[in-house]
């Protein structure tokens, strides 16, 4: 005991000194605890008190982030690393979570459900706590804890509000698939720990251990690791859960699941790639090969299966799988040091996806379902909605004058540069597949204006445009997407 | 004398049994049991490797956290399976197929 005494005071000093790094996370944690108390005791007296606490939590965490710019630091014995990349990532995460909070509140305002909505906000806070931890760490232990935090919170988000057969089925598929992938990832991590004796994946000891690890075991460990990451990013072949879960979950929850966890895990994944691509040994080659193959297969699977989807939510699920493939291409740009390409694409992706789901929710409340066929002839009755929705579709394809075009253009030009420098076949293949799948995506996104404006609807049902929270906010995002498409430097100069 | 190899072989066997249960069993509870076996195999690995990491005890700490997280995930999983049973009156995964392409 005596030999520990001087170490203990030093350790405590270090922990106290580095606790400033975690200010936004601490704000979220406090909001989480307060929201549980308020949903237990105050919800009956003051309606919406939990919602207000959640909103305040997100906003205060956001404000606490701003003074941390341009000040990269390490804390908690290297477990937590703060840099500008993580701050931008957390800003995106908090922004999207805040929008989801409002979305949930508006979605359930007019619905009679048996469960207490207040608890959903607590779970949302817990999920964004885990997500923001994920962006600032390079330590496998913290990575696993935060991935599990996010996973458990998302299982509850999907399962808690399930009211019919379909919704409960979505939850059970999600939880079984997710836990199996997490278990595989844990086994992979245990092997990686065995090879290296170190849990920080950027450290020299870790890289050294991977270099000297036996090839077969190293491949097994990396494949298992990719199973866990692949589940959260929903890249092929671990994407099979996402269409079912997206269809079964309530629309605001789907909007959350399809955007926010992807950003956080993508940040983690790009850090992993950046530190593992540096060497010329077997594991670097394997990770690079896996990244390229997965990106190609994901783009192909996502975009081609989306062609024959009738349900708008399933279509968006496959479309977001396709976008994951593109984001994996952006990781290659990130590895070369172009952080802004990845961040710009993620920011645009958040705007596009959130507004698409806001529109889907609005249309669901208007016409009862989310099938594309039911949009027939509605363009004239709901012009405000469908003009915006079509623009979002155009941006998701990646056509000018929208921000989706700029995002895809930046990725393509970066990968092309890489190809002209190294003339490696993998880059060329990525470019070709990316271009082909972009063309393919034209066919299903343009179904929205096709059905809404060009097809006639004989039935004379009375559907009138109303200005709700959903379509007004979605229209705002739509304007933002167009403005960013015409003046991309507004955001790019910030991210540089 | 039990060496590292013994531990690794046992954990690999447990992992394979778990993976087999996840892939082959159609009862949702049995799938959860399989997942639990896979997690425990990984935990065994961590503890076995942790013996050689005397500076940080990373493996042992990881094992503790993994046990806690596995328990939390299984609790949520069981609650969701109960919910499915109430709606569908079955937990056979082959019979729960409303959502598909």
C-alpha cells in the first residue's frame, strides 16, 4: 500500500486536470440524470419538463464545445484525445440529436400511446452521450463501452414504443443482430489485445504488435472487429438489419438511427484507418483491401436493391447504405489529411437525411402510409412539400445545384487525385463503381417527383397543405442544402 | 499446469459453440444464450492475456466492463423478446417474418 501512496495523489491530480476535457459529456450526463428524475416526479405537474431538460442539455453541451476549438489536448492517461475533428463531429451529433428531440416531441403530440414519451428523451440523451465519447477516444475499452451504450440505447428506442407486431419484430431483429455483432467485435478485440498487450489503437506498441502477429489470426481478429463496426455503420454484409428496423421503428427514431450513430462510428473508423494505413505490413494491406471491397459492395448493394423498394422508409434505408459506401470513400480522403471532405459530406448527409425523414413523417400523417404509390398526383395538392422533397431527392443523388453534388464531387476529385498519384487499380475501381451507382440512384430518387407531379390521381380525396413543424423545418434544411450547394465555401472555409 | 494455450483453446471452443447457437437455433432465448457464450469466450481471452500485461491490467479491467455491458444488453434483449412474445405469441424467429423485402 505504501508504495502506491505518492502515485495516488499524482493520479488524482491528473484526473482532475483532465476532467475539463469532458465538459460537454458531463453536461449531457447531468441532463440525463435530471431527465430521469423529472420523468419520474415532475412530468404529471409540468408537461414537457423532460423534453425541456433534454433540449437544454443538448444546447449547453453544444455551447461548452465552442471554446474548445484550436486546442488539441490529451487526458485521462491518453484515453481521451480532443482535436478539432472531434469537436466538429460532436457538434453535428448534438445538432442532429436536438432536431431528433423536437421531431419526437412533434411526432407524438397528437398520438395516444400507452407508454410515457418522457423516457424517450432520457434514452436519447444517453445515446448522444455514448456517441460523443466515441468521437474523442482511440482506446478500445472506451470504444467498446461507448458502442455498447449507443447500441443498448438504440435497442430501447426501437423497442420501447413498439405497439404492433411489426414494430416489436423490428426491435427483436435489431437486438439479436446487434448483440451478436458486438460479441464478435469483443472477441476480435480480445485477440488484438493478446497480440499487442495494449488497448490504444494508435500507439506504437499496438502497431508493433500487429506487425509481428501471425497472419491468419490477425485476419480473423480484424474481420471480427469489422463485424462490430459494420453493424453500426450498416455496411454490407452487415446491413441486413437496417431496412427492417427502419421500417418498423417510429419515423423520428429512424431519422436518428440512420444519421447520428453513423457519424460517430465513421469518425472512429477514419481514425482507425488513418493510424493503421501508415505501415506497409500485412495488416495495413488487409485493412485497406477490406475498406475498398466493403465500399464497393456497399454502394452496389444499397443502390441496386433500393431500385425495387416501394416503401419510402425501406428506400431510405437502402439509400443510406449506399451513402455509407460513399462515406467509406471519403475515409480514403481523410487518411490523406483532407478532413474537410469527410466532415462536409457528413454535415450534408445529416441535413438531407433528417429532412427526408421529416417529409416522410409529414406525408405519413397526411396520407396514412409511406408507399411511393400513394404519392400519386399529390404534387399539385401539396406543392410546398413535394418541391422540397424533390430537391432533397436531387441532393441525395448528387446533382447540382445542391450540397449533395459538392459533397460527392469533393470525394470523387480526392480519390481521383489519389489514383493519379499512385495509379492503383483499387482507386479506379472505386471511382467507376461510385459513378455507376450514382447514375442508378437517379432512378429511385426521381420516383418521388415522378409519382407526385407527373402521374394523375383519379380519386378526389381531400388533402390540404398545412404548415406543421415537420415540413417547415424540412424546408429550412432544404434551403440550407441549396445554399451550401451554391456557396460551399460557407462551410468548407469553417472546416479547413 | 494450465498454460495460456489451454485458456485460448477453451475460449475458442466456447466461441464456436456460441456462434453455432446464434446461427442454428431458432428460439430467440437460445440465440441470446449463444451471444452470451460468445461474450464469455472473449472475456476469458481478456483475462488470460491480461496475466501478461502487468503494467496496466487492461485486460482485467476490460473483462469487468464487458461483464457489466453484457448483462445490460441481455436485460434489454430479454425485455424486447418478452414484448415480441406478447404481440406474436411465439419466440420462434422463423415465425416472426412480417418485415421482409
